[in-house]
């Protein structure tokens, strides 16, 4: 065993997986997990814990894996995270826990994410479920949204004995975990559903098809006896470029495209959900959602181009996602920016006019600013365009809740430590506060909200 190198993880072959929706990464088996865990230096002042937004005691759980005590490892993770099988798959570990791993100074960092995933999958296969608190304190708390921030908040509050009800606008719980992230990265039936069921086993109730701001307002929740409210409603409002031709048939937001496919199973041959299967598709954007949309379109039979205005070094997507997309055959048209969607006489996309870009000085984000190269316009022939330019929060909740402060992007203003908003008894976290970010940051915000609510209600 070379202790400087990670134990490699098995994956589906790129040519095979590009034609199916089964999970790409196959994870570790017990032997591989124990071998990888033995690479951990068990640091006394562990930087990886500080690098984790939900503060899992990483060295402690890894020592248990190294010793083969997987149930014990699961208990340690469960103290901090209610979604380990999800986080082990979709967290950007390379910029968090693994990014500060001491083992990574010489050689490769420990595969913390893959070990977390192994423990969670092992727990599911061996029916290890969380223990429900013996009694509740009778205090009702409402959580809006059943995505990562809502689930994390609800789980922490339930463990403290609160009677928690989650209100979900869609017909199925899970938020971005069910509508946004594709099956080949995050299996819904086995992984997501099990982790949501584990939150329910802590005593949390989930009511679906309830749109807060429409079915019922936040003020009415207080009238119904809820003593505090956590808003974890995410950011589901897609952004567009505002270029000519954007209203043509065949232009989608990544949000709609992925929701049809992931939540409503449009990729299944017997599905009733329509999805446009383009032959040549451009995805505009360079984040994880753009990679998800591109790899989905590819699996639905298209030649797929990612059009991004900066270079590969500036792609905001995870390195692993970019690597997988390239392996599968997605074509990257970098330093390229769309200026117009070309529309046929019958109103459908027939192409896209683009311009080449050069990189100037760094802008406020620290990335080099893209600048148009004069006279570099060219046309791409296409039959579909997917816009993946980020999302912002839906203003429905803020516009129906008096006294709730929002910023110019319509994000709810909340403090980071406790998720406290400008309205008494109302807390918020996740994408509704920050705009679109990661699953694990939303979970961290959900846990902060639970801490804030517990403190607020304890004082009352």
C-alpha cells in the first residue's frame, strides 16, 4: 500500500455510463474503506473538522472505519449530519475537509467523502436507523422546504425534542436533492429517500403540496400554534441572459430541464413527462448544474456542448464533475459567449450566435474578467439551448411576510451564526439566504438555524 496515494474508487466505464442513468461512482467496499481509513493521521488539532460546514468529527469516525467498527463510525457522523450518503456523494470535499487534510501536504489527502459515503451506505444496507428521542417537549416548530437546509434544521430540532413539521411545495420531499441532482450522481430511491425516511424516524412530519405564501402564510403558521419558523425554501427562480431569441421553443432553464428528468423521471421510456430530446444541445454556464444538465442531455442522445465565457481554470464546477463530463464525451467550447439565439420560421431554436472572449484583469470575484474579442462572432447549429446561469430565491415568501427583510437580490437577510431574520421567531438559511450554493453549506445553515431556534425558544 502506498500511503501517499488514495485507494482508487471503482467507477462505471465512461462509454457504458454515457448511455444509462445508473450511478457513475461505485464507492468503496469494506476492505478498500479500511485500507483508505488507515491513511488518516488522526491529527489532534484536526483541520478537516474546521473545513466541514457541519463540523463532523472526521478523525474519530475514520479511526472507527480503520478498525472495522462501521456502526460506531455511523453514530459519530449522525451527531452532526442527517444526510451522510448524500454529502459523501455531492459535497465539494476537495475545497472543504479534504482541501485542508494534512495528509495532502505530502501526497494525496484522505478520501473523506468516499469514506463517509461508505459508512452511510453500509448503515442503510444493515438497517441502522437513528434513535427517536424518548419524549417531545410539546413545542411546535415549522420548517419551510424539505431540501438540505430544512432537513438538517428539522433533524437537529427533533433530536432536541421539538415537534417539527416540514412544509414542502412540491409533491415529493427532498428539494434540490430530488429535482436538481441527477440520478447518476445521487440515486433517489436508495439514497435520498432513505435519508429523508431517517429524518422522519426522528419524529419529523412532512406535509407536501403546501406552498407557503399561497396555501398558508407565515403569520398564519404562528396563529396555528407554531412557536418558530425556519425558512429553507431554496433558490428555484432561474436566471436568463436577456439576449434576442431567448423565448424560442427549445430554450430551457437548467432547472426545468433537470426537474422534468430527475423528479418526474422523464428519462424512463414509459414516463408520461415530456422532455425535448435534442440532437445537438448547448448548455450555457460552467457550474455543477451546467455539468448535470450537459451529462443528462448526453444520456438522452444529444451531442452536447458546454459554452462558457471563461477558461477551464475558472470553471466553478467541481473538478470531478468536469472530468466525468469530458470522459463521457461532452464538448467544451470555452472562452465563448452567446449573443443571440437563432430562431427558425416556426419559432424553434436553430442555432446560436456566439463571440470569442479573452481574459482581462481579475474582477471582484477574483476571477479574470472575460472581454469580447472584436470581429470574432460565429454561429453554432443547434436544436436546443439549456441556460444554466444560476438561480435566485422565489419572492413568494418574502412578498407575503410583513417585516421580513430581503436584499436587492431578493435573498432573505439572516445572520450566519443563528439564522435570525428581521422578523421575530423567523429564522432562515441555505439558498434562500445566500442564493444558489452547495448542499453542505445549506445543511450548515440549517443546523445554525436549529441552534438559533432552540436558544430563542429556551429563553421564552
